[in-house]
C-alpha cells in the first residue's frame, strides 16, 4: 500500500458527543481566545466547517479521517499524543506525525495549514 493510499488522520483536541459539541460552541462564543483546539479554530467557525476547508477536504486525493481525541484513542488504542495533531497512518499500523500541536498552534490562518499538508 502506498503512502498516498493510507489516511491522514486529523485528531481534534475535543471529545465527541452532542453535549461536548454544545460545550465547545459555548466556549468558542464566550471565550474564543482560550479555546484549546487550534485545529478546530483553523478549520471551523463557531457553528460549521469553513468553506475553504471543505473544498480542500473534498478535493484531496488522499483518504482523510477526522476524529475527536476520545474516538482516536478508542479506535487505535494510541495514547500519549498532544492534541490536536495530524498523523499519517503507516502500513505497519503505526503513525508518523505530520503536524504536531505546537506546529498547528503556529499557523495564523487556514491557508497556512493547507500549505503544510501533503
């Protein structure tokens, strides 16, 4: 399997579920500067995905997975990562870090994130 056939995995620094989604929306509205998921901040507005992100996602030639941290850890049994993170799956079942939480935090806008994705 070639690298381009293996997914890029985007792991958001948030947990899944309707209640958590509402809490995240409230946090983004009331205190956006303290919201702790820089990946979400870049790819989503308060209520929906950014149009430029949706367009990039829909035209990507590589498979993509988007997971909350609890979903990622449950699915892959992987822990110890600092979230958010972008990983590249490997054929051996492991992961390579494409963008760390520190790198994602450095991006000023969505275009910068997109430019750094394979």
